[in-house]
C-alpha cells in the first residue's frame, strides 16, 4: 500500500508545485521517514501526519511559498481517494 499512496501523492504534488514526479515522490518518502523511520506499514493516519509535518518542512526548505495550501490539497486528495487506494491493494 505504501507505494500506491506515495505514487498517488507524488503525482498530485508534482502537478501542484510544477516539479518532476520522481522528485516529489522522494520528498514524500523522506518526509515519512523523518516522521516514522521508514515507509513500511504505513497507515492513512501516518501519511496524514507526515503531510502536515515532514513533507511541509521539506516543501518549506525547497522554497515552496504556499506549502500549507499544497499540504491541505494533498490531505483532501488523500481523504477523497482513501477507498480507491485501499482497493488498489486487493
């Protein structure tokens, strides 16, 4: 499930900040690792926390001026697509 969530959010983030998807996926992975130590056994709550914390910090560090808005967008996308992301694992 972690790869599906990271890929999904990475694609959304790439569009929002106009950066390559691969780099955005890396930012998300690093944010998760900063908050939780690894990307194994991810839950939606862990991902939500990482978007608000680790990812936001990384976006601020690379100069994304509207990082709060971007993170709120990603949170809405995550919640809106939670059932689809869960179903992708079956």
